[in-house]
């Protein structure tokens, strides 16, 4: 069935409310009630026979790890949908392998009650960087609605003593391969590789199964740089635990207004947005 496209437990304790997430993140989060309406309209009782949809627990599979900003958004969305539908909505984290594990789990689901909360790379980048991919985004995955739209940020450990991207380039040029960095997979990883080549620097990539966990690693100085969605790092930046050197925005991101010391400047030559959306399985 083709659906027409429409526009964890938290390791730090109690998961923040919808208002807290929307109020503290740089991301543009689509009104959650609109998501519920879109999904309800797309799955009326006439499609599923006599029973209204959903008539059982809805699974939401996500390639993000538990505890990060994207996970919090997915769980906040799930809570809002559960209240509206009066059915349980369970978020399942399946990180790793550039999101392929999550997509494979999603495509194997049966019963028409499974959704995919996907980020950019599973749809746009994986077909380019993986010669043999177990799914075809154009045919297997049907977009339903956007949930979040954000910029990518370059953050640094305070111990590194750099305040701008230019500072980082200057230091890294004189000390090749000495500094480590982490990043979310897909377009941010590729874009930052391109930036390093243009800037003439060579940082050492450190792989994290859950890249959002690298925020604390940067704050504690175990790695020096991370390239992550801006909304996931603002809390630590505002607390002074990390420095945001730059964002991938043509203009200063909305949540950076008046915060030049917290949000840095722009990444020259790169305009990159990071999004998450809800998808449906073409074959379900």
C-alpha cells in the first residue's frame, strides 16, 4: 500500500517534557498534534477493514541511541501519539551500521503497526556510500511527515582552548592527527571530511555506536571535537561544558541570536540541515 506523502529511558533521569524539549532545542519541531492528525488521516478504518487504526501497540523504530536529543524527541512524539490514539506507542532504539540495522528491523515488521523515526543519512546518504544496501529508500520507505529540522554544529572541549573554527584550523594544521573527533553518520560526517580537506587539517575519527554519547566525551576532554545536531548540544553549551565553534547555517541559527560566545560562527562553504521524519513501509 502506498501512503501519500505529507508535508528510553533517559540516562540523565526524568525525560524532559514536550515544552522543555521545544523550548531548549535549536531544532524546529513540527507540532506533535499535527503528526498525530497526519497519521490518523493516513490510516483510517476503511484502509484496515472494520477496525480503526491503530488497534494495538504501535512500534516506533529509530536508528538513534537512547538518551540523546533525537531519542528524547522520538519519545516525546510517542507519548503525544499514545495520548491521542489511546494506544501504547513504544520507541525501540536500534543504533549502529549507519542506520541500516534500524531500517532492516523496520522492514521486517509485520502487522501494519510499525513506524520508522529516521534521520537524514538512512534516506539520502546510505545509497551513495554503501555499494550494496539491503533496502531502496525510493521504493521501500514512504515519508509521512517531518518531525524535526536542525543545523549541524562543531563543538570543542574547553580544554582545547579554541574559541572559533579558525582557531581550530590553526592549531590542527600544526599538529596533524593529534586531535580526535566524533560525528553523526551520513551527511555531517561527509561534510566535515570535506571541510578538513579544504582547510588542510587531518583529525582522527573516533567511531561511536551512539554518536550523541560523544557530547559528554567532549565535555570531559576525552575527545576534542564533535560534529552533532545543534539542538542536542545547546544544553551543555549553555552550561559552559562545551564550546560551539560553528554551525552549518547560512545565517545565525535562531537559538544562537545574542549568543555569539555559545554558538560560534558559520562553517565556511557548508550549508547543511539535519532532519528527522516518520516513515511508513511501502510493503506493509
